[in-house]
C-alpha cells in the first residue's frame, strides 16, 4: 500500500500523542494498534525510537509494528502474541490472500493484527493479547479448510523469498534505478515517480533526480519491492552495474 497524503495521518498522529500523554500521566505502558510500513515511516518523524518509545512487531524484521510507549525506560512491556494453526495442504492450498479474506470476513480491523504467513504445514499470525482469544474462538475456517489456532510461547520469524539481479544504469539517481528495475526507459521511470507510484524506504518520493544510497528499499506500485544493494562496478562508458534484491 502506498502512503497517502500526509494530511490523512493527522488523526493518527493526534491519537499517538494522546497515548503518549496518557502514558506519562497515568504511569502506564500503552500501545497503538499495528501500523503498516507506510504509517511507521511517517509517524517515526514525530515519535523517534528512544528509551520510552519502541516499535515492535513480534520479531526482528516484522513489517507491521506497534508503537509502544513506556513510562519506565527499564520496562520491557509488549502485548504482542503469536498464534499458530496446523494445516494439511495436500487437498486444499491456503494462500496469504485466503487468510486475509477470512480475517476480513470476521470484520477484523486490519490494524488489529500484525504479520502473518503460510508455511507448508502451518499458519503463523501475530496479534495483540486482547485480540488473541477472539481469533482463537472465531477464526476456525479458511478457504473451507477447518483450522484451530493456539497461542505459542515463542516468536517465529517470517522468511521472505528473494532473488538478486543486476542491470546497467546511468547513475544512482532514482529514475535510473527505477528504469533498471522495470527494464524500461528513464522517461517511463520519471512518469512513475512523478505520479506518486514509487516509494523509497516506504515514503513516496516524487523527485526523479534523488540520489539513492546502498541498501534502500524501493517499492513500485504494481511491480513490487526491491532493495538497491549498490554498484558492482563501473563500465568503460561510465555507467554502473547496479545490483538489486527482489522480494518474490
């Protein structure tokens, strides 16, 4: 999902400021709902991570996270739990979309759960302590397959499938890298960028001439997510061989 106009986040910022104030006033740890990557990138400008403000999604590298406000910097408070359901996919395959559809059928707010994924024999789903019992009791069928979730006492890590590829580009400008990723012209890449279809580290960037650092994330709507790993070497003509990591 691409980030909307910043004004769309006014209510989110106001809500987080209210939580932060209540945390300090009540001397009580408080958390937000799960935020997506666009929201996290935006709110971090207002609530940078420090001893009293943490971002957590249940495991290192989680894409969806909560903002956790601590009244005591020594506290390790977190209300995130992980649910697991064993599945048999020999006769019916379950996809990420199927799980999301089952959650939406229950009218569960998308901010009530974090990352979830399907493995060969099980489904993992991160959520809050408060929401876990509801999901255990009600999320019992996915794509006509009966499932039974239970809370587990460990925090598995989602492993993302990736592949590396290289392409020759003119420079480390954003339009050059997007052209290299999409195997298109720089004119087409500039059009994508100016139309707000490209994010750098989950923030929309509309300046085609932006210079990009190594290991940034570039997301292109309807194309996918990529990391620019850096330049492998320079060609005799002065162009660079750019190395990318694609999430598949």
